[in-house]
């Protein structure tokens, strides 16, 4: 009985931390305790375990390919705390024990130590208790030593633990660590299909912070039998708090072949943001040559970070990129930029094209900030600055950025409450003027713009009142002869009188548009003070007819909705008015119900017209989703339109004939065959000239994030900007994009755009991905329209991007190809991330 009590007291104190550092024990006694006799060695069973058995890997051919056709298993670690001793520790030793009040005690096993969410097992154990402090200072475990915590396993031949410092060392170690935090398991055996990292080491040491130091260790996220890659290092450190790893004198091995060496590397073991180098990347460009980058991520604080990326361009030199992000209680934003001094390729380009005003030091600055002061007040600030007119031609990553010519700079302050929306803004643009594209017009600055809209529904019974007001000062950063500048004030009060029922509606509206100009730099013969005061009278009406039906045991609602819209605006000659911000709307179905055919406030179109439209929809009554929509409409003109933007608007985008009795016929159609399939089309057809004015057709299929098919065709009369000065100016193009999984491992990416009007490609994209459970590789080749040369022949930028993803470790490229993929394959959600 006494022996059991003594043994129980000893075991209860094994994992209790000391409150004071014990005096140094006799080294000879401890060393003597750690020696293993021949009899004790014979007590350790000779069991040979495979790596799979050690780390709990179970092959499962029916499991998904993404999990390497298998999973990890963990035993139950959590038991009812009521069943544990008071200190929360239970120790069981099934073999012979030798217990002493001080000095060395031995336990023959198996030895099992249980705590909440912790399990320690061994074949044999020795415990040393200091005679002076009565504290256990050292525990030695032998034979198949296993330490388990949720998502963590360490296994070795021998372990020495130091309870007073909560440190220890395990020799000939095999370990496994889950890549995400796990809650305590509630089943007897838990199957883990998530990603785990594992490796082997000569020794594994745990310091007082709980970090593990693996000497001469390896690291991989590929399970046994699929060890396609691993790193071997003189030391691997896994940090408990930061969930990040460090490797010293690291060699990356692919199928045991060394392919990469780095003296130091910092890598994540989960998706939390931590300071460290990201994996370098490589790409090839026809304009810039070979490009190598080495990003460094700096996690400055939980709410802001910085990424610095030095890049080397073989044809240009070194560029430094910076990207600073921040998030505060009220604000969020980004400051990014880059700088490349003495661009050698650009220097040659300047010499060949006699460009003398631009520096060969090149760069870009972007600032974006949004602040929400309270529920009413907010602000936004955007600033962009490129060093020269050719920056995006040389460094753009997609068709949209390659052809970008207007960079916005804007600061605004907004106020919103129940009745009012108020905006104050200053806005300007940097306009790029490359010599190899048609001339680009500058854009007026707004310095400032003040806009206020007040809405008072039911200000009188059955009457809604809206008051819109806008003040703008339009100017140029560099004064240009012949371009007027000055002030514009627009006031627009309106009353509408809605009559609405379940079967239809009728809404007459009366509005006054009052515009005043105070100008400078007007052309000779034009007044500096101009004004326009015009009424806008309109009335909209519609009926709702619907029926309910079932199709394949599903309930639907079918509607038929005829619509009328009458608009009257008297004519006023506005040819002397400047044009700061007005253009034609592209004529579509929505244009049937607008009260002005121009954007902005510089032109108010005269009108005496009636719009007639018919809309029909099919709605899923279970989900409320619109399964089918079709609409058709036309405007009946009772008089010719006289207000224009210029004396001859014939070639402008969106222009329609002004002397016809009817507008082009416009229509739209959309059909959702299933949640994966959707098709839509819209367009305008001019019966007077028997031609299309604009059209757009698209078909989209997306059964999952990475499987997408997209086909689109578009036509816009006078819309091909690069050809506005040469021949056919119509934009007539087709785009196709495809992301398709050929096999569980192989994925294909295809994208192409073609300018039908001028018979030249807009862009090509071809990519292949090979994806396994622990690594993936992707190669993307792009050819993107850049500009027209002096003979109006298209010029292209060619790129090759290689991305290698070691899952749970990092990627050998950043997001370099994703912009081109998103543009070529709309709806594609890139999963190529570590």
C-alpha cells in the first residue's frame, strides 16, 4: 500500500513546473541515472516501424487526389478531466518499477503519460528527483518514444525532458505537424485530410518558448511514398507562436536531386502573415528580357505590412518595388510604387525615336486611401503617377494595362444621411501620349466639384421631391489655347407623382434643368457667360401580367411587362457651350428610359419622343432567381433631334441618326440554364441603314472555381480607338477563355482575343498546370497587343511565366500571371496559392 501511495505521489509531480530554479544537482548522479543496463535494454522490445506507421499515414486509394489518396490518423488525446488526478496528469507503467524519494527511479513499460490534449509514451523511463529541492529535474525515456498533441507528433529512440524549464531533446527524431490549428479530437480515432508537414532529424530540441529545433533535419508536406520534394538543412526551427519555420543552409531536393541552395530561408507553416523572404520568381519578356525577383515580406503589425521586391531585368537593370498596406479603425489603404534608375532599353528607344524630354529613370507611384469617419462622413483619396508615356507599354501585365493612357488622381469627401448625399471632390488625370498610338485627348480637371442630391419622398401626399445641384470648376494643368476653362453650376429640382398598384404603375415627372457658365479662354466670338434653363417633362407607365406554372416539379412565375415612357425637352442651341464632360450614351435597352441622350451636364438633348418596350421574365419561386429574361424596345421620335456635341457627330461612339422617325431597335435576352450555365445578349439594330450599332453576346459556364468556359462577341460602331484615324473604326472582336481539368493532375488554361475588323489578334494565353497533393507547377505563355507601328501593324509583348508551388512551403513566383488569366478567362478564381 505504501509503495502505491509513493508511486502515485511521484507520478503526480512529473509535469508540474517548478516555482523556483532548483540548485544544481550532482552531475555524476544524473549521468549514472541516465545509463541503461543490459537488463534494461532487453526490456525494450525490438519493433521496426515504417515511416507511415510512425506519423500515422494511411493509404486510401478512394480518397481524393488532392489528399494524395490517403490521410493521417490521430488517437484520442482528450479525456474527461474528472478522471485525472488533481494536477491533471495520469501516468501508467505496466512493468516493474523502482521508486525512490530522491535520486533515480525507473519504470518499465510501456509507460503512458496522459494530460488534457497531450499523450507521451515510451518503453522504458527513468526519473531523477533532486534531494534538496524535491523537484523532478530530469526524465529520460527510451524506446519508441512518442509525444502527441493535437496536430503534432514527435517520435524518437531516446528523449530527455527537463520539467523545471519545460525543455527537452529527442534523438533520431521523426516528426509531423499539422498546417492548421486543430481543436481537441472528440472521437477515438481522428482522420486528418488537411495538409501536414513532416520530416526527420538527428535531434529535436524544444526550448522554453515551445519552439522546436531540428538539427540536420528535413521538411516536406508530401506524405510517405509521395516524397516528391523536401528541404534538407543543417537546422530547421519551427516557431510555436508565429507558426513559421526557419531553415539554415537549406537545400531544396526534388526526387533527392538538389536543385536550389539558400543559406537562410524563412517560410510559413500556416496561412498567417509573418516577416520573411518569399520564394524568388522568374519570368521572360520580349521587351525586358529575363526577370528575376526576390520578395521580402515585412509584417510590421497586425494591421499593416510591407513587401519589398528587388527585380533584375536583363535588358533594363534593377528595379525596386514596394507595397505598403494598412488597416486602422476608420481607414484602409495602400501605397505602392517602384523605381528603376537608368533604364538601358528605354535609353535606346528614346535615341531611336528622337525623344528628348523624358528621363531614363522610370517608376510608378500609386496611393489609395478610404476613411469612414462615422456613419455620415467618409473620404477617398487616389493618386497615380507614371514616370513617362511608355511605362505601361513596357511594364504592363495585361491588355488593359498595356493600353492604359489615363491615370486618375482624386480626393473626395462624402456626407450621407436620410435625405441628402453630398460629395466634394478634386480630380485630375495624367494623360499619357505615346508616339506609337493615335493622339490621346487630355481630360479636364475638376478643381473642385461639389455635388448634392436631396430626396424627400412623400413631401406632399403622392408627391416625391428631388433636388440635385452641382458646381464644377474645370481647368487644365497646362493652359491650352482654344480650350475654355471656368465654372459650371447646375441646379435640377424635380417632382414626380407615382401611382403604383400590383398590376401596374404610372409616374409623371416635372423637372427643371438650370445651368450657368462663367468661363475664361473662350474662342473668339463666344460669350464668357452662358446659361440654359429647360424643363424636362416625362411620364412612365407599365403593366404587370403574370402567371404561375410548374416545370419538372418546380414552381415558376412568368411575367409580361409592357412599358411606355414619354419624354419632352424643348430645344435650345448649345453650340456655343463648352464640352467638359459630355459624350453620347451607347444606345442600349436602358437608354429607352433615360431623360438625356448625353452624359454629364454640358449637353441636354432636345426630345419629343415615346419609348415602347416589352419585357418578359421567368422567375424561380423557390429561390427568387431570374431564370429567363427577354426585352425589346424602340423610341418613336415626333421631331428631329437638333442638339449635338460637335458640328459633325457622325463618327462619335454612341451617335445615332438625328433625322429618323424611330431609333434603332434594342433588345436584351438572358437565360440561366442552370447555376453553372448562363447566356446573355443585347444589341441595337438600325433599320434605316440596315446595320448593327452595337451588340454583345456571351456564354459562361463555371461548374467550379477552377473550371470555366467563357465565350463573348462584341461590336461597337466607331469604338476601335487605335484605328480612329485610319480606315475602319469599328470595334469588332471575339474572346474565348477556358480553364479545364484534363485529368485529376493536369489543368489547361486557354485564352484568346481577336480584332475581327482589322484581322489581328488582341491577346493569346496558354497555360498548363500540373497539380499534386503537395506541389504544383504552372507555365503561362502570353502574347498581348501593345500598339500599332508607323505602318499600322500590330506590335505585341510576349511573356513566359513559370510558377512552382510547394504546398505549405511557398511558391517560386508571385501573382505575375494572374492578371492576364483573369482578363482572358473571366470568372476564373486562381487557386494556385501556397
